[in-house]
C-alpha cells in the first residue's frame, strides 16, 4: 500500500548537494565558506551553560533579533529567526500560497522553490531568465500570491539592481520575497525595500558569509505585519539555544566576517580569470561561487573526472544548466588544486 498523499508519492523531492565523508577531498559543491566562523562563536560554545540545554529555547530568539537589528539598522520586531533560510522559504510558501494561490519565480534558480510548492500542491509560475539574467518583465503581471527572486541568484551569481526590484514590489498586490542568502558577497542589498513596502520579505542566511552552514540559522526581515503572520506558521521552538547564541556572536563580529568575505571575493576573481583562460564562459558572479560553461567536453564528463580525483563541484542536470558547472570559491590552495586537476582533464 502507498500511505503517502498522491503529490508526495509522485514527486522527486529536493536533492541536496553531495556531502562526501572522505577527509582528503576538495569540496567545492555546496557553497560553504572555506574559512572558519568567528572565534566569538567558539567562545560561546566553550562557555555554554548547560542549563540552557535543559530548558526550551527562547521561541523568539530575542538575543539574535536584537543583534541582527543593530547590524542591519532595523528594529528587532522586523526580524524572525528561522532554522536556516530554507525554513523561511517553507514558512512563506505555507503562509501565502495554496492550491489556488500560485508561487512565481524566474528560472533557473534555487531548485528548492518548486519542491516546496509541490509539497502543498501549489501551482508554480516559472518565468525564464533572459541571456543577461535581468528581471523578466512577465513577473510583473502574474496572479501569484508569492513571488520569489533569488538575488544574487543561484546558480548564476547574477544580480538584479535594487531599482528593478523596487518597481516589482510596487507593481505587485501580493508578497515579494527577495532571497539574499548570498548578499554578503554582493555590492548591494535590498533591505531598504522593507522600509518602503509592506509586501517585501528579505531572506538572510548565516550559512554563507558567516561560515555557519552546519548550524542551520537564517532570518527574515520584513514589516511587523508580515512577521506576525508568518509567526503563526513557524514551529514553536524552531531555533535551538546553541544556534541562537552562536549566531548572535557571529553576526556581532562584523570585522571578522568582512575580512573573510574580502578573501572570498579576491579568490572569486582569481578563479574566474583562470577559468576564462582555460576556455570556459564565466559570467560575473556576485556570490561565493561561479557558473562555468565549456564548449568542449560535457559538464557531466568534467564532473565525473573531477570526482575521480576527489574534487567535488556541482552539476545540475536541469534545463538551461546541462553543460554548466557551479564551482564554490575555495581557499587559494583549494582553488589551485582544482584548477590543476581541471587542466589535466582538458589536456586529455
């Protein structure tokens, strides 16, 4: 017997990036920050009061909301803590969409969006990006209850300017969620749109710029009316005591995170230039990864050969991405070893 709802039984589900168990590898496939989190995070973990583990955590994550409010110059009541950015996406889809209230987004983009829609049988409106990854005009006239724009976009690394997203927010009679998971590596943010519009939600992640992918912590920035509504949908205690304390320490150490971001951006430039020299087409990236396309061997072939050398990048067998590889920016040593292996593969 099949005990599952028909839509669950029929769907494929989200496929996370491969997490190899070997230690002697170069892992450039899931956009983790190659540098460790702030030393303040380690201090929090070392000095954690075990009493905090016996009790339920603060359901509001007040410590983090206050710290994030100071960093973003926005009131704490405009912030909601989530178990990673993915939980915020799930909350938003469940809050605003249903079988008659569609979800819209441009493609190609983060592959979790359609999966979340399938879970609740939400119709999706997928608008293809153009060659330049500018904001598709068709997004301005959809019947969607929720529109998501990943900015900087994954997996392209492209960036839509704030003015275009402001125009989109002004034109919509529904909610616009701007997924800024990679904003720490970008020259601009759309946070000011939260001050201007009551229908805008900004998603932030502590996984990328703050090196806390293993902690699972994210947050929403929106006007209190949206925060209060989504609060009804989130789990009672969706972020744990350790995560709240560690994330608060990390976001408060802005000097440290900015130094790490500068190192990643510098290596992004080195990696981009080296890939172009090898014959790849690499558009400018505003994230901590690059998207590379080669006209010679297929992306699948290059991926398989890299895996054989214990080097992991991301290959998406999806429309518009069939012959492209997404490569996370690593340390100088990781990038050099990856490029050396790639040259060997291309020379065969």
